[in-house]
C-alpha cells in the first residue's frame, strides 16, 4: 500500500511549475508514495492561496481524511493564523494519525496542532523549496522521512532517553504565536529559531518579545538568520550576539547554533521527543 501525502498551502500559493517538479521527482524515485497537491494550492486571492474559507476547508477535509497519511505544507507565506483556530476546532480522530510537516508561516499550524495534541508536527522543508539550490535533495529528504526511512534529523538534537522535548519555529512566526490561544506550552523544551529577510534591529525586537514568554524553556538554539537587509547604519551586534543578549537578560540558557533556516539545508526537527514517523 502506498503512503499518501497531500500538499496544502495555508498561506500563499505554490507556482504550478514547482509543484510539477516535485510530482515528477516523486513519480521517478518514490513509487511507494502517492503524492498529491490539493487544488487549493493553486487558488489565488491577493496574497493568499484562496480566501480563508477555501484554505480552511482544504485543511480540515484533508486532515480528517483517514486515507491521507501525511500533510506536507507546500509553501509558507503569511496566512496560517487566519484559519488555525477554526481548523483545530473542526478536527476529528483521523487528524490525530497524521504527520504535518513544514516551516516558516506553516509553523503557526504546527504550533496549534502541538498545543492541541493532534498528530505529529514536524519542522522541515516545504515542497516549494525545490526551487532553491539543493532543493531536490530537500524534497527527497522529506519524502524519505515521511516514509519512515532512516533520515538524519537536525544534528544537534538530543535523542537520549531523558532528553528534553524540542520545537522549531521561524522567529517572526513564534513572536506572533506567543500570548495567543494557538501557542503551545513549551515549558522544558529546547526551542530552535531561524529568520530570513529581517533587519537586525527587527531580529533584536523579536528576541525581546519572545524571551518574555519563554523563561521556562530548557534552552534556545539559533538557526540561520539569512538575507538580512542593509540598514542605514550598522546595528552593532550580529544575530548570535542578539540571541545571547536576550537569553542572558531573560535567564534562558543559550545552547548554541542550529541547522535550520530558510534554505534547502533546513533540517528536520520533530516536535516533542525526537523520533521518526514510524517510531514506537
């Protein structure tokens, strides 16, 4: 029996040529996978992959479909927060049997699912990352992971018996989650964060905000902060110095760097205790 994976876009749409490239790779190399892109992925309504109700219905019907084994988010882009609460409220038992994988703005859905104890949320590459340098390798890594194969997880994860649970987020996404009804309890977790295309003063502001809400975590690790725009004057601290500064002020253990980011090397981080989909 094939593993059925359905791609969804809770934020912005995926370009058809990127979806076609992912489907072609899967068909050529993964005959044991039934990979589909929900038609909603190609809807457009301004910034979004369809109006809120269209994105909401696509997520709920797919999550509640017992024939679907995993939901792979095809793209990030703002929008998941607009549908997350009603989506979680409408889920049935079948939704709890799935793996949900993605990052960036899709982290809103992952966080909401984790809070609700639904399924297996996993930080990892988006289907649309096939366009990036090394994107085909990222797609292969996700498909192998969703098949339950022995795929390396983020190298710094502690997989020992008594290791703390983990969670990984885009920094902006996490900053928008904290203090809301979608925010999971991350007490005792090691939290990994990454960011893209934000000025360093904005990264500083985001760390100021999230560290006020994460004082009870086990520690924080910093992923890649990439494509930083040039400001009219140097900020005076780099991203790691910013992370260390706010961790120290907030009494949070800074645990070093993490192999996550807005790129094809973005590593896989299962939420909770690190394990693969078929692990006991």
